[in-house]
C-alpha cells in the first residue's frame, strides 16, 4: 500500500507570491490534516479535511487555505507569501480521523520564501 | 488550551545506554498520547501510542506509560542503537478534535558508538 505522497518536495517562492501544495493520502483514508513545522514554532496544526469538508482548524491567518477532493486528495494554498511562511509542510492521513485512528505522515514539502 | 512539554535536547548517549525522554501534558479532557519519530529528511512516523490511563505503548524496544496522576508519558528504551538517532516528538489528541495533534518541541537524540 502506497504511503502519503506530498508534491512537490521542495519549492522556492518570493514574497507576495502564492503557492499550492498537494497531498495524496493512503488509499481508503478520508481524513487529511496539514501541519507547519518551523525551528521556532515547532509543529503546528493548520487544518483537517474529512469527506471534502473542513472539520478542524488551527490558528493561522486566512492566507492559509485548503480543500479536499472527492478522491480524498487535498491541496493547501498559501497566498501573499511572507518570509515567515518558510517551513516544512506536512500532511497526514487517517482512515476516520478518530481518536483510535493513527495519522500517517508524508515526507513533507519544504517551502522557502525569499 | 492543550499543551505538551518535552525535555530539551539534544540528548547524546553511547550505544547500549538507557534512554529516557520526559514528556508532560496539559489537557482539559482525556487525551490520547503519542510518540512520533522523525529521521533526517523524512516525515513523522508513529512510534507508539496510548489511549487511556495506565496504558503502556511499546514498539521496537521503546515504551511509554500513560500516567494520568502525573500527566506524563515518558519515553524509555533499555538499550539504544546508533540507528535510533532521530528527533522524537511527544503529542496528544483531544477526543473532541481527534485529528488535531498537539506536539511538543521535539528532542533530538544522538547515539554514538
């Protein structure tokens, strides 16, 4: 069974641009969560999608948005990039998103904003 | 809100030494507790988990016990190997928002020969 796939692995953008990251969950998984990892703030929850609906949301500005498609693939968009958005963005999938369900993480997309 | 506090790293040990990484948490409900490991250039892998008080999670020689009375979930391994060198994250999920993991800051472990 293929794992969680995130594309691209690396991205370089400049301030003010926007970016879209993609996540393909494990087959059969309906919940996709996104996290931002930075040296200063650590791992922070962005949002979770389940069956195409945003179910949970972290404390990030509206420049961070996401969506989920009917095949459970998810995209995350960041508009008007700032230098502080440079981070490793991790996606995780689970079958139902419940307490007993394990979240499986992808390798991440490393975004550098210049 | 929920929070997780981990001991600061890096932790440097010789091979076959005993490992303890401390983790304490603050949560309003009865969270599930996890240890994740991150190897260089990779995402997070679940190492072990515990979903209720007194549960012991174990995997690959690592163990952690859910202690509600001390709100702790310390990670232990009796004999570390060089291949255990990685960053270890303690995390919790609240039953009300089960897919939202709250992570500690991570502890880097370096094991030398």
